[in-house]
């Protein structure tokens, strides 16, 4: 059994892979919980991708289990044309890798709706060109509270309306409807340029947006975990050739 760790901006997610299949997931893990999970499960190998805590911090606590670090310099099965590849989050590359594995030789827009909303594009020739980064739902709620004098901090709720009949309702309406309109608008602009576009979505809010976005999308909440594993397999195969 192999553990894949995706340490994101807000929390870590751990995937259990047995015979190449994702069989179990632990979510919202703190660093201490990650170490406990590793020690308890005793995997044969750890695949580690992080935009949060460092592999050195993990290695100090895990001595006998091999750790494979996946970062932006790790080879992937497509060409990265980004001008500053060293600044790319490995979560973005991992999600695109999984999308490319599912639909190779297609123009792909990969949307990850988590702490941030990221848009990543790879063309049908296998060129990763970049995309966009936007504040996620929770960041928008927090910002309205922290950068104003009197607006309350509101939590996400699926029972939002178009017309908010209170301040909290208006914030909920503005943020949620705004994000929906943003995602639909971005997809529309990509479709204007690439009519044969395939759209994937992943991240913590995937299930919510899947039913709200009018455009056709393929929704898979755990594409980063799967992508990290695919990058590992891709490099493991290359090393054996």
C-alpha cells in the first residue's frame, strides 16, 4: 500500500493506493495527524506533494519509510510552457496530470475549486500554457469581514438566494453567485477560443458547483491525489526503461 499526501493551503489530504487504486481518503489532516496516520498505516512508500509544509519536516518524523517528493521539477507526461515553472503549485500540475491521463490529446481546462480557484489549460498537443488564480469562496467571505468596518463574517451555505434580504444574505448571494458567474464566464471565454474544450473540476466545492454550472464538466473531487500518484507512476516507469 502506498500513501499519497497532498498538503494544500488549508489542510492535508491523504490517499491510500492499493494495486494502483485509490481505496480510502483522510481529509483535513493537520501535520500531527499526518504523522500519526503514516505511523499507524505503515505504508511501503509515501508520495509527497505540498504547497504547505516541507518534506524535510516530514522526514524528521518518518525515518524508515521511503518518501518520494513530487515537485514542479519532477518530469510529467506533457510539456510545461509556463514562464515561471518554479512558482507553479504542485497541486495545479498534479490536477492537470490527472486530467491529461483521462483525456489525452484534448484541449483541457482544469478548474480546482478549493481555498483558491485555479484555472489551468493544456492544449491537445500536450502543452501546458498556464491559466488563472482567483480567491476561493472562503477567502471572499473572510475578506469582506476583515477589510470592512461592519460586515459580519459569513460561512458558506447552499441555501443562498439571488436577492439577499439581509446583510448576511446579501453577502452569501454576492459571494456564491459571483463565483458561479465567474466560473461560467471563464469557461465561456475558453470555449470561444477552443470550441472542442473539455472541462474538468476538482477540489472541496466540486459537488456543489457540479450542479450549478451550466456548461458541461467532468467533476472528480480527488484529482490532485490521483495526479500525484500518476506522476509517481510515470517516473517510476521511466526509471525502469
